[in-house]
């Protein structure tokens, strides 16, 4: 089993392709999207992404808008914001909107993998809590 299934969202095609190769070599399943709109469509369709690594600065729908939409559409998916143009304001805004973390490009691959692993674990814990609550609810109904 892969460490995590991620979606890499960035408008810079060479960056996405290079990162995809590096991440796949480290036992991650990687889906690619080259815009916020494409990422949202893939998440709606059949994505298995647990963690989205999302560029902040993109034409059209930027990373912050995409983050808002992801959290509305798939609230359990964790989002790591990644940017080469960091500002304290955008980092704070991203964290307020539910980003798991905010990293600067270029980031250390081991540090990124640690964050992806932590984010995937958090998503899985939330899913487990929801499943357990549903089981408890069903068994409580049957007890009556």
C-alpha cells in the first residue's frame, strides 16, 4: 500500500511532472491537476486523493479559492499549500480556511513527505471516527 494518495495541483507543467516522478519513487500514488478547476473536477469524479498539494499562485482560480472549494466539496481531504511566493497573510488565510500546512518552494522532499504522511493519517483518523459513529448509531437502533 502506498504511503498516501495525493493530488498535485500546480499550473507549472514541468514542476508537476518532476514532482510526480520524485513522489512516485517514494511510494506515493500521484494524481495531477494543472488548475484549480481541474482539481475540483477530478475530486468530484473519481479521485482517491487523501491529500492535495496545492500551489497558491495560479492563473484563474488561485490556490486560496481552490482550497475553499475543496473544503466545501470534500472536507476530509487534507490540503498542503505550496508556494514560491509566500506572504504571511496568505499563509494565515490558508490556515484559517482549513489548510493542513503551508510550505515554501523549493521544499525539502523529506519534510514534504513527513507532512503528507501526517495529513493522510489525520484524514484516515477522521474517517475512522465517522465510521465508528455510524456503526454505533446502527447498533443502537437495533438494540431498541
